[in-house]
């Protein structure tokens, strides 16, 4: 005979199980972080290799970082595409010293210094900008032709064991301009990227709907002139779109800072120092990226 006590006991068990299942829920955009990242072998030190323009089928020369363990497993890896600043432009076809300019800042610099330590292993690809066609705008990564960067990302996908749902894009200054161009000139349904972080760049004045399904975190210094004003305008206009973007764009501003805020962002040394009037810099950029996957 089923007694009232048994019924109550069963209900209590079911409620407890439901509670435990719900504990995984949070504001995390990807709360069910899969084992695809946890299963990657620890990166105890990888290889950083120059790929001169002309030595591959890619449109750009680039630096390739493969995490330790990459060659001894069959896992698919997240990829970070890093776009350098204006002083690092060059056509590294004849000598590695030209391509080596991309090591001056950002993730390539951290890798070179042995201080690259994201929570999970990542492939890092750092292309070097050069003018591909006679009508290119030398001040932008392809300018009105985001197809160049898109084609390069497709090359990366075809060349490496890439987790295609975890391709992340970031850039500083001139490279940050390239990120904004990519977000506003190419529809996110074909951009391949899961999240983007432009740093110390000019922002964009239109095209916000192109990337409304892509998470964006922008960083800028308060004393960075037009970059500061335009970055704020970009984030504001991005977030007031109708219909609303899938993810609210974030903006972190460093009070009293000039152009170089990328050092503190990429190294995470600036965590906790952003202006409290804006979004806090309260987690490593790479951990923020890892939250997002393309659907």
C-alpha cells in the first residue's frame, strides 16, 4: 500500500534532484561549459612559429602558436586571432625580422616572454597586415573588404584542428579598427567568430546590426581622444538597436589612461582598475571569451 509518508518522501527527493539540476544555472551565457575545454591537455609550453608570406597559401604572413600537447592528440582547439597595431605592419616575404614586428604587443608578446597562461589552451594566430590590392586603405585591416580577414580565418579553420564554435577575434589600435570593421561590414552569420574584443580603436558609426549576435567587449583609455568618444558611441548604439542584440556589448574605460590600454588588458594586470562608471574589468579577457560559442 502506498502511504502518504511514501508519497511525501518521493516528492521531497524529486524536489531535491530538481534543485541540484538548477544549481548549474547562472548568468553565464554558456552555463553548461562542456568537457571540450576541460579535456584539452595542459599547455606546458607550445611552439611559436613564423609563417612568412608566400610560405603558405594564406593572404598574410603570420605567427602561429600551437599549445603544448597539440601534436600528440586529436582534440579541436579554440583559436584566438590577434590583429596588431599600425607600427607592426609589414610584408614579411623576404626576412623574418619584418614579420617579427607582430611580437611587439598583445598575446604574441606574452607568448614570447613565456607569460601566456589562459585558463584553457588556445591556438593563437597573429597575421601581419599588408596592402593586398592597389585600392586598399593602408589604415585598416582590409577597410571595406572584410573578405580578406574572413578568407584568412577560413584558411586557419582548414589548416589547424580548430573548434569552429570557438574562434575569437581581438586587436589593438589599428588592429582594433580591423575588429570594428569586421563586426560592422560582415554579417555575423558568416563571420565565423564567437566573440570579439577591440582595444584602443576608433569604434564604428554604423553597421551595428551586422554583428548583433556576437558578444563584444570594448576597452579604451579616457584620454585616448576620438577613440574614447567613438568607442562609447559604438557601444551605446550597439546596445540600443531594435530589436535588441542577443548580447549586451560591454565597455571598460581606464580613467586617466591614454592610447596604450592593451598591455593591462592582454596581461590582465589592469583587472580591477577600470573606471567604475563603466563595465568592470573583473575577469581575464580570455575567460570572458571562453564563455561563448557559436551556435
